[in-house]
C-alpha cells in the first residue's frame, strides 16, 4: 500500500438484533447460542397439537427435520433481521434455494425474464427448466428497457443478481423494481455477491431475496447453505401460481408457505442443523468482514489499475466502472469480488502460479483470498461468443478478497506481476 491509507469502506448496518436473536428467543439454561438440534423426529404430548401442526394452526413447533429444526429456525430469524424481511426459509445450498424458488413458483407455459450475467449453476438450472416448458428470456438487465421489451402476458417474475460474477455488471435495480411494481411481477434478487451488509434488495422492491450462505454470510467456508427471504414487498394475491390449499392463510404468508412446503418438504434440499449452526456463527461477524474486504478490494483494484501489465479492472468501487454511481448510491461499499485482465494472456498461468498469499481456487466470499482464471475453468463449457457477451476474456482473472492484511496481498500481487513485464 506504500503508506497509503486504507479506503473507508465502513458498513453502517446494526448487527445488534442478530447477535441477541438466540438469547431473546429464550434458549434453555440462558445459553447465548441456539443448540444444535440433531433430532429428525419430534413427538407431541397431545395428538391434537400434532394435527394442528400439520394443518398449519400451530406455529413454532417441528415435526420432521426435512421441513426445519429449531437450529435452522434460529438461523432463519437472523437472516430475516439482516434482510429487513418478514420471513426466511433456509436450504442445503444456494442452488437448493434457487431450485426451490423456481420449482415451487413456476409452471409449464410460464415466462420469466432473467439477467444474461448469472451464476453458472443458475444458468444450467434454467436450461433444465426450459426442458420442463418454462420460457426464459436472457437480457442485459443493466438497461431496464431490455427487461420491459420482454414482459408479456405469461411473464411471472424477473430474476437478477446484484453484482455479476465475474465481470461485476450491476442491473438497473431501482428501475426494474419499479417496472415489476407497475406490471405486478415478482422481482427476485440474488444478493449473494453484496450480502445484506452492503445492500437490502427490499429497498428496490424485491419480493424475494436469495442468499447463498456458503459464501460471505458464513465466511469461514466450512458449510454450504442457502436462504430465501420474503421481504413483504410483493402482494401474493397477484400471483396466479399459488395453490388453493396455500391461499387459506393471511395473504402475506402465501408465497413463503408454498415455498416452505413445496420447496423444502417436497424438493427436499434441507439444510442440516450442524451446518446451520456453523453458518450462524459466521453471520455474527458479517459487517466487520464486509467492511474489511471492501477496503482491501478497493485498495487492490486501485493498485491493479495503475500497473503497466494490467488491462481492464472490473470493480464497482472504481470511478471508471460503468455503474459506479449506481453502486455508490445503493451499496455500502463495492463488495469483495473483483476481476482484471493481464495485457498478455500468456502471462496468466505463470503469474497465478507465483502468488503466495492468494490461493488458486474456485470459491468466493471465503475469509481467505482466492484467485481463478475464469475462461478455462468455470466457463470452459460456455461458447466463446457467449463468454464475450459476458465480458469474459481469455485472460480474465477473478479475485475473491479475504481478511488478509491488504499490504500482504498487494505485495503478493506486485511480486507476481514482476514476471509479466
Ligand atoms: C455461489 C452462488 C450461488 C450458489 O450457491 P451455493 O451455496 O454454492 O449453492 C448462487 N448465486 C450466486 C450469485 C453465487 O455466487
């Protein structure tokens, strides 16, 4: 950092409700963490309670771990606090959460509009859905006009990510939220790359928010998980695909109830209590980590931008980023993901091999910095033409920033870059 100050990447969100959620929910013995409940089955003193639970009249009890446990419910409360939402359902992974959303809310003949810059697993899942008769329009969501042009009679929802991985495009989130409100469409935002510490999609009108808990929410990289939060912003009476049996409760519950039943009970991608506990521990430090990684990412992005061997640097915190103003307005900082190109693609492998602090690997949002050349790994099955549309050049390197001392990271990159000149 050559004596330069760390950029201010402070996140000013309060973690107080999250830190005290377990204790205030009344854990036995005054424990400050919700215990890890490993029981799959639960029994009842009175048969009528068991019946009431099945019929939705009894809340806060559990019958079978595929539909939830007290440990998972404790994590769900924390995610709901973080997103400022109404209710959260957790799943075994981010992809299990996204699968549950699509499978429980879409039917053959429905049409959806999605971002052209989506996580690879989501793109593959959409391919499967198309096989089941769901029509999908992939558009550049950085301009709301592209979304508007696709909306038709059978359009049910719009799905975007906050910051695209790896080239960091940002959709026109406010305008898409407005469009969805006007056209009575469900707006779903995958908040994984920003996390609720940096951005709450509820503020732009998202009805559902998806988070992979395997990334920065957990942080430690020791457990997979996913979550879907109902923000309360969508009027479920407008949504045609809610089954009659889920229309009996309070309309605010219709969507989340169907998601819990169909997505969790029927699809079965349930989180384990052990993993819920590990993720809940990680979540406690989310704001601290988001502040630290945001500062480091900006410092590294600025260093890379000035380096003679480097071409483009993609990072929303840089003034040169096409959606920098939008990112500044909506996000507490530029997040922990950046990517850049070496001027000479041939330098890529020796450069990466030379890094000593950053690890070579595919993960994101871990407490350790990880780097990966994206074209020959994550995107090697994708046609060059599509890669170019996604701004993935042959020499593009993705960096997921961890908690190392930023000076150590910059020194590491600086030394490895000496090979490239
Ligand atoms: C990683 C990721 C997912 C999938 O999450 P898993 O927990 O790995 O299944 C979904 N969306 C985005 C944006 C991701 O980065």
